[in-house]
C-alpha cells in the first residue's frame, strides 16, 4: 500500500510528466492561455491516463510481454510480441478515447460539455502514450501500482498546465520584451518551474 | 529513398521548381516546426543532453516523416475522412516500429538512452501535423519535399540545443572531450585542458529545465531578428 502511494506522489512531483520528461508539451503550450480551458484539458488527461494505463498494463502482461501468452497454452510461452507494443498501445489509446467520448456524451452531457472538445486532442498527446511506455519500461508489479502511476502522472500534468495557465493570464499585464512575448517567455517560465519542481527530487519516498 | 523518387517523376512541373524549393527552405527558419509552429516539442527537449542522441533522433524523425508523408499522400484519396487519424497513427506506428528495431539492432546503447522517446515519435506533433496539413492535400513529391524541410528544421533546432547543452554541461561534443577532461591525471590534479585552469562544467545544463530555457533563448534570438514573427500576446 505504501509503495502504491509513493508511486502516486512520485509521479506527481519528482517525475512530473512536463517538468522532468517534457511529455505533452504541444498541448501544454497550445491550450494554456486561460485557466478554464487548462482545467478542462487537465481533467481529461487525468481521466484518460487513469483508464488507458491499467488497460495497457493488462495488454502488456497478458499478451505482449515475452512469455505472457503462457496463460493460454503452455506452448505459447516462448512467444515474445513486445515489438508490437507501440502499435497496440496507440490503438488502445485511440479507441479508448473514442469510446470514452461516446460514453461521456451519452451518459454525462454536462461533463461532455466541459471535456468534449479536448478528448480527440488527447489521442495524440504524448503524455498518454508516454505514460504507457514508461509503465512498460518500469515493469510495475501489480495493476494497482500501474493505475496509481497513471493517475499520479495525470494529476502532475494537470498541476503543471493549470499553474502555467494562471501565470500566463497574469503575464499579459507585464512588460515582456517584444521578441519573448507568447512562446518564448512561456518556455523560460516552464524552465524555471521545472527547476522549482526539481527540489522535490530530494524527498525520500 | 531512391525508389520513392522514381515513382513520382511524372509531373510536368520540374522536380526542384521554385515552389518545391520553398517547401524545403521555409521550415528551416521562418516557419520552423519547433520555434514557430510549436510542434514536436516533447521529444525535442528530452533527448538533447548529448549531440549523438539528437542526431539519431533527427534521423529517425526524418525517416518516419519522409516515408509517412509519401505513404499518406499516396493514399490520400482512399482514406475515409472520419477515420483518418487512426489510419495516420497506424502508418506512423508501423514506421516507428521499424526504426526502433533497427536502432535496437545496430545502435543498442543510443537506443537504450533514447528509451521511450523513440516510441514517442508516434505522437510527435510534427508528424501528425504535416500529415494533416500537407500530405492529405498534396501529391507525393511535394509531400516528400515538405517532409525534408520540416525534418531538417526540427533537426537544426535539436542539434543547436544539444551542442549548447553538451558543450557547456559536459565539455564534450559527440562524447569527445573538447574542453579537456575533468578527470585528474598525473601532473594535472584538476583535470586536463580548460579544467586545469579552473574551468568547471555547468551541471545545470544537463538537467531538464535548461533545455526549455535554451529553446526559449533561441526563440528570443529568432524573433528579435525577424520582427514579423513577434506575437502580440
């Protein structure tokens, strides 16, 4: 249990998707002009990461990994399908995003109104595929750990995008050098935020 | 890549017409995928600690983008509009699997350093962005030229950032010590080269946040030189 919580906290702070690995930077830069949209996209990312990481974990451990097919038949134990993992992960992510979009539209129209336009964007967000690939790389031992990693990464991404959106809303009123306006200053602020987040590395989990 | 070139020799327009040349040169500066269009940042920042990784990554993106653009543009009239994203993802994913297998076989140490970032070429926004914006609407040869231009624009920024970070962060380029070595040898207790004179590596350059700041500075310089690119806010 403690292990699970520490994976969660680590994924939010010291291994933050944005500040430590730069994943999902494209949408992070494009959709962080106002806090309201940033909250929408951030929530959608938490949602999708929380669903796709456990699914991809099952796929990895029961289909793709070397010897993972042994539960079907003893003779399949020598099969290693891990070279297919990229295409399988992206297929799972794209179809889950599509499915989630349809389910949310049908059963929770209010939530759909809030997340709707962001869901299709998320299929090609590197944070989602990156989460799946890190999950494969780090070989979590149970599905609970993988899920807590997924949710933690999502929360970390949410924190980062909401923080930068709040700063960008305020920075409109400051005198930024003309050539740095917009993109340039956003990069530099993200760098400074990253340095601040690096101080979490020293914490023992 | 030669067979691709032969396939499209038919058009009446000369292969290197002004329009086609512009497709290549535009993304190098005024329409750079990273600094102007803000695409493909994710992978650009993470793998710029060393020049070698940046070069391998650029080559991988070049391969995937060039072949992918040609494939998508050849199939553009056959792809139903509603499922085009999935089709594009499948094409990219298959090309990336090829790249990953080749890297694992021939450059295992670079492949280990790039780790998940090879896989992340799939969701590299440059690739999806060029498929959507260019290959879906143009013939294979211009699409190929467009891919060459954008992949080179990506590579330029990647390599500039990597040179700055490796030179200042580790005092070397391509792993070759340019500024001397900080490891003490006999007669040189502080290390060789500049390190003997008291120079020290800037370890901050190796850490992730500096990549963002270096790119920020590149954007600053570029927009300072070309006032047209300045954003209002």
